[in-house]
C-alpha cells in the first residue's frame, strides 16, 4: 500500500467529519428555538392581558390590567365593568388561548405523525367528525334519557365532539395504514371522503333540527369564542390541558419517526404505542375545542409550518412553540373579530380562514416551484 493510499482513508474520513460538523452547525437551531420560546411566553402573557382588556366596554386597558394585578375591589373599574372583565372576558381569553394551543399543537402532531407538512386535523376530517358528534348532541341530545343528560351536564357536548373526533381519527388511521405503513396519499383522500360523509350526515341533522337548534348550529359552525363561561372552561379545559401535557412527551418519538417507522422502531421507539397516544391526544384536543368554539380552521396548518421555517423540525421545541403561537394568534383573531365590526362581532372562523387560506396556497405554490411540479 502506498503512502497516498494509506493517507487517503483518514483524510477522507476527516473531511467527511468536518463537512458533517459544518452541516450540523448550519442546521442546529437550538439557540434560535429557545429564544423563540422565551419570546412566545412573553407574547402569550401580553396577548392574554390585551384580550381581557379589549372590548366594547369603556373600561380602559390600564384600569383592567391594574385590577388584574392587584385584585382589589376599590379600583377604577365599575361593578358592571368588573362583571364584564372577570366573568365574560377572562374565561373567554383563557379558553381561547387553550383552543388555539390545542389546534396548533394537534396540527404539529399530525404533520409529524404522517411526515407531511400539509397534514391538519381539519384537512383530514377530524374536525368534521368532531363537528358531527357535537351536532348529534345538539339535535338528538334531548331524546337521551334524562338521567344520562343530567349526569353528563356541561360535559355532554365536549364528550360528544371528542367521541366523533376519536372515531373519525381511528377510521382514518385504519384506512390509511397497511402492513404497518401509513400512506399519506390515502390519508388525504380518505380524509376528504370522511369529511364529505360527515358533512352529509350533518346536513341530515340540520334538516331535522328545529329553529332554535338550527340557529345554534349555524352560528356555532362559523366558529366563535362568544358565550364562553367559567362552566365551559371547566368542561373543555381539562381535556385540552391533558392533551397539551401529554403531547410534548411524544417529541422524541415524532423526531425518530421522521426517518421512517422502521428506523424509529430500531431506535427503540414503540411506534404503534406512539400512534395510539397521538391519535387519542389529537382527537381529545380537537374534539373539546370544536365542541365549545365551533369550526375554526387553518390554525393547525399555519402555525406549525411557520414555526418550522424559523426554528426547524425538532419537535422538542416545535410542539410547545406551536401551542404558544397558536394561542396568541387565536387571541389576536378574536380581538380583531370583536373590534372590526363593533359593537357587533364577526365569527372568528371567518378571520382565520381569510388569513389561513392564502398562506396555505402560498405553501402549495412554493412547494410546487421547489419540487418542479
């Protein structure tokens, strides 16, 4: 063996290691992700305070924030304003933030699970299934035994939406998975079919509904945070919070599954268990959110995709960042919906659709240009 041959191996390995280190340094966004998370935490606090301080009431933002910080009864807020702030705006802001966080994090989980940045609970039919469960409860709930409705109480609608979302998700997963492999194309096509079927059944229920039920379904379907109360917060909040607490523990498995299910299995990830936990968490979060807020679209696809551009695909940071930014964006959309046509209120689903649809089209056009199709 010549001297050149003897040196070629170590030099080649050294060059490879150097290029690998440079690529890792170029692609490592840990510092950016941590700074983004810190900024989102601060932004979330500001958004919550502004949401509570914004509305048709003449109470100034300074007085509202002062009342929140001190909790004193002798603030500049009148009795009427205190009722508006603490009994109407505060549960609305808290539940709105949770709903935005749930929708955005669910979108990030779906995109990681199916390894497709365009996957979304709304696009693949989960939201339609949740809506069907909620409409079933609105229209047919009165025909259930009185004891059942009394025992369920305020939890009846969230549980019905949760059941609809869970059944839809399990059916979608069953159709799209064969031989341990999940087909993204089948998932999207099956989601379209399931959405159409759920929409047809929902149409039948709307035909059967009386005037009061019809008004409730129509306004609820447009999406809104109006009418949020502490009772609704205590009914849907625990389900959403449980999902938000469980999902970050899936980050390691979701990072591994981006390499393929076989690779994730060999890395020690229990792939099947991961899928089941992710499916139940997404169904619970989306189901409870849809039950109390109605149809709010595009949050689950816009937020994770935007953050993935900034902080990268690492789910350790992507999942909590998606939850925070989703909550902030939904509160921003809600404040806009309350003020743009004041004293009336625009359904928040219209705001998110007007903002999210162009972004979704931009993603499609960018991917088409990048991939040459």
